[in-house]
């Protein structure tokens, strides 16, 4: 190797300084991801606060509702033999589901506020009618002589009974019978859960978990607890012949609720017609409407479900497995057309993009123009870009999201541009910085407005950014950076 010359030592020093600077920038980007993740935690916390406010309103008005039934129940006496051979008699129940079940309902929604948070409550007017036609007892595994015919009753399950707003009576074969609160045993009704009280930020996750066939034991326990709320009315049966005759029923239910309404397809043929003056419904559950009509003022929807579409039978005994209906329930959720938490979270996931591009601008200015920027200056700029998401979240809770985004972007772009002007002292470089940041936040806004094509557009945008950086740096001699640009004179 030849002797070292001052020029070669200078070249080596410049090369190592660029490498060290790149390492420092990479480390700073990694460190700035920590406050970015803290911002995501803040968004989640604010969403949970909104959920808590919604739950508080629901607890006073009426929670999300699940309506189960009616179910015709026959108590019977069963004999059991103990370990020592002793014989004892226990009461068990045979539950029969209706042959047809038709529900017609209207929802009257209303917006309620708790602080800055908004929740939707409703009053549902439901007319339920149908018919029972039981098969022979021999097919049901219960002996005729064991049935206590005079104690037969009909039960209806309602997830939040404090929402009932009318005196409820069952019209059975043309005669009216008033309901009484409570059911003698939870096993006479299927197990199920009402819609979740949540924001749009985590609605999809919660609904998918609740309808998943792989639902865990904890959720199942919760289901059994919620579905024990119910009403019952005594409908004595003379004998098996009377049971096997076709019996018609109907009742009208006025029910306060919030967030959403679900029904279970308990009939061999189940139909539901719902309408409401609400423009933003979300049809949830296992079945979509066969017909729906959405307008700017209201919606109507019709469901038709057969017993073959579900995974539980038309009858069961209390000594067998209790049916779980969560995989078969269906209905509607009334959405508040505000999704600031979802969009802010999506924006925060792109935090690395403006950070990287802004640091690249400072790095190229530093390398090509022989200007030196301290790591502390990079940190200040990075923190300003992270604060954008906090400002966006705070403003989006007070105004429409698009206006909050525009105002937040204007504040942060102006702040970083002003700092760049003081650091660069060069008008053209300052304008480039402002332009790049404006393009980044504009591109991010477009991605946030998309649903189906967000990933595609975001990926194409990142490829374009990388290609632009590669094109602009193609002729850079990293071992011999350009001389420093002269400072422009300050305006008089």
C-alpha cells in the first residue's frame, strides 16, 4: 500500500463521518418509534374512555339487547339413582322451539352525550308472532307420565330487562296471559350474548371473536350468565294431544336498548323485518339481510333463516347440553358516523414514513452542502412529527376528522418548515422540505380515505418514494460530497 496522503485521509474521514451519521439517524428513528407507540396507546385509551361513557349511558337507558324466544317448556320428573342405590326425584325441563317465528320491528334511535363522547340509544317496538307444533313425546325422550302438564310455561329471554317499557302479555291461542319476571332455570333458554358496547376502533375484532366457533371458555361463561335474564308465563297443557296441536302466539315488546339489537333464529322458519330512521346501520351476526334498502334518512332490512342454517336442534332437555346461539344470532348495530379513533390509529401506523423522509432531507442537505446538524436537531424535528398524531387525536374529538387532519398537518408542516428555514438558511431547500412534508401528509390523507385499496396505494406510494430517493442520489459521490451552497442574503 502506498503512503497515506492528506487527501486520502480527508476522504476516509468524510466516508466514516457519513457512515456514523447514517447509524445515528437509524438509531434516532428507532428511538422515536417509542413515543410513536405511546401515541397508539393513547389512542386506545381514549377509545376505551369513549367505550366507558357509552357503557354508562347504556347502563341507565338499556344495554345492547339480545331477544331469545319464545320457548315452550315442559317440566317433568326424573328419577336418579345415587352411589348407594338410593332413588331420588328431580325436576327437569324439556324446551321446545317454535315452528314459525316472525318478528316485525321499528327502532327509534336517539343520540345521547356524556362529555365530549356520543352514544346511540334506541327504543324498539317489536311485534313477535308464530306457532308451536310439538312432535310426539316418544321422539323427545320424555315419558308421558313424567310430564307435569299443569306446570307448562313459555319463556322469553331478554339480555337487559331494565329496558322493558310496556306491560308484556302473551296472546296464546287468542287468550292473553301476562308475563312474570324470571325463569325457574337457566337451562330452559339458549345461551347467548348481546352486541358489544365498543367504538369502531375495535368493533371488528370483538364481533369476530364473539361469532367465532373457536370461542373460549371465558366467553362461553359470559354467554350463559347473560342469557339467564328472562320472563315466563304459565300455559297449562291438558295432555299430550293438546301439546301436539298447533298453537299460535304473539306479543308486543317495547324495549329500550343501545348500540345494537340481535335476535336468534329459534323457529324452523324465522323472519325478521327491521326499519329505522338511521342512515348508518351495520348488519351484524351470522346472517345478512336477504333484502335491504338504505337511504340518506332510513333503512329497512329483511332476514329469512331456516332451522337447517343453524347448529342447534328444535328441542333439548335440561340434563343435556344447553344450546349456544352466538354463532347464529343476527341483527343490526347503529353506528355513530364518527371514526376518529380508527383513522387516527391508521395514521399513527404510518409514523415511520414522514420521519424517514424528513430525516433524509436533513441528511442530504448535511452531506451535499457540508452543513452539520446535531442529533438534537434531528430529535426536535422527529418529536414535532410525532406530536402531529397527538394533535390530530385531540382535534378529531372536537371537530370532523378531515378538518382536524388539515389543521394538524398545517401546524406541523409550518413548525418544521420554520425550523428548517432557520437551520438551512437557504430558501430553495426550505421550500423543498415544506413541499415534501405536504406531499407526505397529503398522500397519507388519501390512504386514510380508502378501505379496499389502502394497502395497494400505500405500497405503490412507498415504491415511488424509494425510487425517487434512488434517482436523486444516483450521481452522488459519497466520498467527495459537493461543496457547501452559499447562504442566500436575508430579505430586507
